[in-house]
C-alpha cells in the first residue's frame, strides 16, 4: 500500500471493537504515525506524571477524561515533526466537542480529516473480546487469550514486555465504558456520515480478515493505492 496524499484518518469503534489493533496495522502499512489517546494517557499514569495524576481516576472508572486534557495531549502529539505526512487517530475524538475542535484546528492549516474508519461489532462480541484482553505494559500491544494469544504466556511477542490486564477491563468498568461510548461517541457516526467521511467496516471475524476489509475499503475510497 502506498499513500496518495497527506492523510488524516480516524479509527472509530466501541471499546473492544479491535480498533487499536487495526489502527496500528494500517499505520504500519501506510507508514503513518499511530496516535492512540488511551495509550498516551496510560503512559502518563504509568510514569506518575502530573497529567497521569489528573487522569488516573477517570480512566479507572471508565469515563472520559476532561476534554481540555485529551484535546491538548493529542494536538501536542500531532504537532510533532514525524506527523507531517498525516496520522492515524485511534480513540480520539471521543465526543462531538473533540471532533469539532479537531476540525477547526486542522482547517486553520488548510487540512481536514480524510476518512473515518468505523469498525462495527455486536455488543455481545465486545464484552467477549474485552474480558479476555491482556496488554503489554511497555509497548501497549494488545493480546487476547483465545483469538490472539502471545507465543510465551505473559510476555509480549514484540518487545518481551510484561502483559497485564488493564484496570478498566474489569466487568464494572467495561460496562461503564460501553455506556459512555453509546452516549458520547456514537453521535460521531452521524457527524462523520453527514460530512461524507465515514467508511463502515464489519468488525466481526479474525484480526487478518478485518484488516483486509479495511485495506480494501481504503483502496476503494482511493485513500491509498
Ligand atoms: P482506550 O485505550 O482508548 O480504551 O482509552 C482508555 C481510557 O482513556 C478511556 O476510558 C478514557 O478514560 C481515556 N481516554 C482515551 N481517549 C480519550 C479521549 N479522546 N477523551 C477522553 N478520554 C479518553
């Protein structure tokens, strides 16, 4: 796959839809920077920074951190030199306020979001995926005990880091995160449909199968060749 233009692509989907895994895969294929807001926030919590102290309780509860914080960290990351040819955004925007702010900031530089890849998975599938999820503490690569287990149990295939279960993958926090998703993030589907930017992908099936669907859809949309 090769890039046709500077690209700004958003991956949208419920927690557990596989959007993080697919965003990382497509970013690698297109040689674009993958910006996952949840990963940026988790790193801050792990490192015990001021930002981490401000956001920890929201994240553990499964609710959104305040907009000024999430918007600032993502825009700061997007302004780094390695993001000049575009980025893949994963987990951001998460509500209308974030989406509108992002549009305004990009418009100031005569840029715009090109496509929004919406990965659709049934609610039953989401809970199944989230309850078996383990993540690398160092590089954040996600694994699943059944669908994508690591080669050596407890160790990351990519960097050898320790795998752990996210504190917000408990049943209670998962329920809260899904509630937040339906209340705050789902309206973005309509927002980007009206802007004619939404590309809906069937997210049921294996990682490779869904990945192939996304690549084919982006090629059909002439986003990449
Ligand atoms: P994720 O890794 O995308 O599932 O995000 C984990 C948690 O980080 C979420 O439940 C929120 O608490 C927080 N978070 C991630 N992205 C955002 C965002 N764009 N806006 C607000 N909170 C966010």
